[in-house]
C-alpha cells in the first residue's frame, strides 16, 4: 500500500467514525444527510461500504464532487436521481448523445452549465425547456428571434442587459415586462410610443420610472399631454433644463427637487463655445509667438532690425559711465578692464555687452573704438 492509499484509508475510517458517533451534535443527529452526502470527504467507496447510512441520493447525484460518469455507468442499480444527474456539470452533450435511452430530464439538462448556446443553436429540435434556457446568461438574441414561438420567459428576457430592442419593436404583443424594460438606460422612446399608440396601458409605477428616464425630453412630454406623467420625477429629469422650467411655470413642477446643476452649472453649449474660443486664442498666440521669435518670418526680421538700430543710442551713455567709474576708483586702483566692463553694463548698451562677451571669449575688440562700433 502506498502512502497516499494509507492516508486515504485513514481518512475514510475517521469520517465513518464521526458519522457513527451519535454523541456528536451537528452531524447525523441533525439529520443533515443532504449536506453530508455531498461533502468532498464522502467518497463513493464510503457510500458503498455503509449502505445503511441515511444517504441523500439527491445530493449525491447532483453535487458530490467524487461522483463521475464512469461511477454512474458502472453502478446502474444505485438509487440515482436522474433529474439531478441531468443538471450535474459532469454530464456533457457527448454523454447525452451516446446514451439517448437514459431517463434524462431535459428541464434540468437545459440549466446544466456544460450546455452552451452553440449546442442549442445546432440542435434546436431537441426537447429543451425554453423557459429554463431564458435564465442562462449571455443569451444570443438571434436565437430568440429565430424561435419566437418557443415558451420563453419573457419577464426574464425583459431585464437582459443586452436586450435587442428591434425584437421588442417587432413583437410588441409578446409578454414583455414593461416594468423591467423601463429600467433600462438604453430604452428608446419609440418602444413606449408604439405601446401607447396601440392602446396598451402602462402601470402607475412604469410612468414614475419613465418620467425620470433620460429618453424622455420636453418635446415628448408636450407631445403626450394626456399621459400620466409624474411631475415629481419629471422635475428631476436631467433633460428638463432651467430654461424649460422658466418657460413653463404653469406646469406642476416640484421646484424644490429640481437639480441645482440645471440652474447653477454652465450649460453644455456655453461650455463648448467657451472651449472653442479658448483654443482659438491659444492657437493665435502660438502662431504670433512663432512669427515674433523665428527669424524666418518677416515680423521677426523687422523686430531684429529695429532693435539693432536702437542700440546706437545706448552707446552714447558709455563714455559718461566710464569716466564716472574711473573718477571714483582712483583710490581703489581697480583693474581698467573691470572699470570698463562695469561702465558698459551700467550704460545698458546691448551692443557693448555683446562686444564685451566677445572680448572675454575670443580676446577681440580691446580698444575703445571697438565699443563704439556701429552696425553697418
């Protein structure tokens, strides 16, 4: 015997010991054999060895993870519940096809998670329970449209998040649940209008939902004056702007529930207009800056010419500041180059500062005449 077999045998003995011990509350004394029978610790070997236990074959057939199709095939005389087996995920479509004479329950099999919509589309003539199929997720609406004569659960289909509104339009007399339809944010108004046109009445609760629905506009309200609108909810409808309310103060609005956003917030069209003006101004500013600073543009070329022409006026102040700094620095014996540089900066001569930089970098322009150069 291997180690794993020894551990398994020890586990089985322990489980049986617990089940046989009537002094333990919460197990057999509680009569919860439905829960015990589907517990992962309960193997088929234990069930076989202790047939006198009050096994719940409903739970064994449906939910015990240790039960496989091979076990069911090899032990056909066990009191299996075929309805529960039909809904067990271990039962695949291949098993159904290979064993057509088994007492399958197609209602339970229709809710089996192993059955996909592709299988149903390929074999629509099988005795499916279409009411149960309606409860499966991700229902393909082309399948519904191709089999509108089937016994669908129209109430459940009505709350499907991806409902096909074209089918609702095409088959308005089907037993759609309009109380659930009006809760869809994607509900188009023409669905409701067609129902009104054929004289089908909506409940009071449906009109409460509709009155605050985003598909309802003021034009729709005015086009259906006899409809039982709920003005409390209509006053909170995001499509009812403050301008609409002010223009129709004779209507029974509930003013204290009107959304303040409709009154205080900048209207979307104004916000859009403001954004357009802002970005247009930014575009103009960017273009002007480019033309003003890029020498390849005539505006920049003209600006540079004017600036260099005006530099001559700045040079006239240079001799005054140089003489002044020399007079004040006789006692300090400053370096002549320092005096000259200080005078240039003090005069504010851009050309002088430029020449000073050239002198320091390349050693050119060491006489006063160089500082007085004019642009030719």
